[in-house]
């Protein structure tokens, strides 16, 4: 697992030189949300595609 500093350095190396502070913040936000989702899926278990379809079906029919 990479450290936060190494991930930020890697991100900065990938972004174009013209990137604004807002661009950088957005990319950091997305990375953080993805990591949170992966951690949650690991701790709580992921929901299968079929289960999501069942839940939507029930929600739409209620």
C-alpha cells in the first residue's frame, strides 16, 4: 500500500502542468472516495450486481 505522500506525488506527475488547484483537489477527492469505498467493501463485504438489481426492483415496486 502506498503512502498518501507517494500517491500525491504520483498524481502530480500524471497531471498536466496546466492543472489548477481545483483539478488537483478533484482528483484527490476521487482517489479518497475510491479508497473509502474499497475499504468499506473489504470490511462490510461487497453487494453483488444481482443483489443491487433485486433491491432496485423492490424499491421501484413499493
